[in-house]
């Protein structure tokens, strides 16, 4: 079956805004670092006086790129929320054979052999949660480096003479805070998903999936709803490049886990 993912275009659009936001962050951090470094260099007095207009221009550019970073990041978050809604609708259609989505995906989930119903919903959500956990594990290290690298220029400027202005101080402290909050959010997201995957595995283990009773159906819905509640709280677009690069390996790991749980 050929693969078709109708909601992928929305994720791509959200990622474009995130890439643009990160570019603005790089430019802003570079400009802030230049503003901090310039007074440390032994320029003659006459050269320093001629550089004053350049310094003011760099300050204006750094303000603009800080605002661009925040605005682009916010827009990306809104588009990502729309993509997540489309993906949830597709999950329901794939799991129950309904038609809530305008266009259904094909070949996105690896559980087409399962009968439609709550078990397939739980297994589909578990597969998504499993891939999320693996991707977040990679993103934790990546974002730790990002938080460290981009915080240093702003913190250096805050504690120098360039950071004495209260307006500038508020701008410059916001960037390290945003990157730190993103890192903490990813850590909380990863721990929550990891615990949910343990819950999925525990609930599906030993369950008679062909003759599932009402109590078990309700039991399976709890981690499904919790998973999408956590995704909504985190509102983080996962690292697509990492997922595509490791798709085959992750699929093999997922198939092994399905086999061990006797999901069929």
C-alpha cells in the first residue's frame, strides 16, 4: 500500500515557521554577543566614537530579531495545534473505520491487520506514543545544547553595561527563559510519555483482544486520552529529521514490541 499522510503538510508548515524562528534566534544571539564583545576590544577612542551609530543599529536589529523569534514561534505553535487536531481525527477514522477526516491516511500506522475497535485505537496510540518517546529522547540532548548555547550571549549582555536598560533587560532575559522553558517542557513530555508507554504495555499484556469486555475497553481509553492530553499540553513539534532517518529501525522495534505483547 502506498503511503498517504494528508495532515503532513500542516506539520511541514509549522516546522518552516520553527526553522525561521530558530534563524532569528541565531541572528539575535550573534548580535547580542557582538554588542557584549565590542567594549572588551581595545579600539582607539576615535574609532569608538565612529562606531556608536553602528552600535545603535545593531541594538535595533537585535530587538527586531528577538520579536521575530517570539512571533514566528507563536505562529508555528498555532499551526501545529491545527495539525494535531487533523491527526487525532485520522486516528479515530483508522481505529473505528469512521470518516471524520476530509481525507484519511494510508500506510501511516503499522496495525492494519487489527480489527477496528478500541483495541486498535489503543495500539495505534501506543505506536504513536512509542515513536514519540524515542524521538523525545533524542531531542532532550539536542535542546539542552541549544538552551546552553543561546543563553550565554544574552546572559553575558544582561550582566554587562549593555544590559542596564530595563527594556533591554526584559527582552534579553526572555530569550534564555523561553529556551529553558522549552527544555523543561520536553523533559516533562518525555517522562510523561515514557510512563504512559509502561501503562499501555501493562494494560495490553495478557488481554484477550478478540473478546474484549466493556471494562477493558474503558481501561484502554484512559492512556489514549492521557497521551493526547500530554501532547496538547506540550504542544511540541517532534524532530522530523530524526524520525525519518530512523524510521526503519523504530518500526522494527515497534514490531518486536507488538510480537512480545501478542498484539494481532
